[in-house]
């Protein structure tokens, strides 16, 4: 068989694939002419984890068909894709924009929950860094808990709200302990008091009270020392911190 014949056979073999590709492109172009078809194309890219293309395709749906029922779906999908690819700051903005535009949407509880999660996922792994976004996360989780008690996200909202609070109280105690070690007892006392008064009920009350008692003793704040000792021994009498106070006889 000559080389020329082999080349011809190869070309003929490729023809069906070429026509198939052309047909596929034509089909996609036709689908993109309708809001449903354009949305489906974007979703296919999302499901294939091609997030950059998916974002552009969802934006096309929103821009080309702004009055269709698929426009808000595309807006929410954009936020979800940003969240999926761990662009949490962008996700938070997208969810917030959706909430502002569609405050009565049936999935608004999910949107508010995801706003909280977008803040939460931006928190650092260690408490010695900036935790200011924790308050934003807590605020969103509180909204879900108060406004949507039957939401399917209620459990996760409560759990992550507690985790955010624990990070904040641990940060407060971290700073308080630092001041105490530096013998800045006035500042330490203020921080221990803040940890106890601002973040009660998360399992750190005895530790906060012990620090406050020791700090108050160092600066001769006898009234506060007696007050916090009484609380520790009455409310948390079985805690290790209460046993330490009894041994120290402060």
C-alpha cells in the first residue's frame, strides 16, 4: 500500500470526528442563545471543575438574560463557584451582593449562612493573628439562628458560631497571659475580666476567673479579688482552677 493511499485513509478516518466537533460547537452555540441553555453550559464547566470558565459563562447568563429566572441562579452560582475554589473574600462579596438584590429569595438563609462561612474560612489557623473577621462571621451565623430556626444550615451555623467565639476567648486569654508574664498586672486583669464577661459559657470561665483573681491580688484590687474568688468557688467549685485557689489561699 502506497504512502498516498495511507494518507487518504487517515484523512477519511478523521472526517467523522471533525464533523462531530463542528456539530458539537454548533449545538453549544445554539444552547447559549437561550438562558436555560447558557446556564446549563456554565454548570457543565463548573461540574468539570473549570471554575474560571464557569464564572465567565455564569456572568454571560446574568448579562445577556438579566430578566430571566436564570439570572439570579447564575448570580448565586457565581458566589458558590468562588466559594468552591476557596476565594472566600470574593465569595463573601458575591453572596452579599446577591442578598442585597434578592432579600426575599427562597434560599436567603443559605446565602446568609454562606456569608458567615466565607468570613469564617478567612480566619487564621492560629489565635495570635488578626481575628477581626470572627465577629463578622458570628453576626451572620446569629442571623441564621434567629431568623431561620428551621433552616437546614442551623446546626452548622451554631457549631461554627461557637468555634468563632472560642477563638476570640482564646485570643483574649493569650493576650492576658502575655501581660501577666510581663508583670503588667493591670492590663492582665482587664483582659481576664473581658474574657469572662464578654465570652461566658464556652468552657473558659474558670481559667478567666483564676487569672483575674491572681492579677487583682498583684495590684491590690481586693474587692475584685474577693468577688471573682466567690464566683469561682461557688459556680465552678469542681474545676482545677478552684482547687488551685484553695491551695494558694489567695
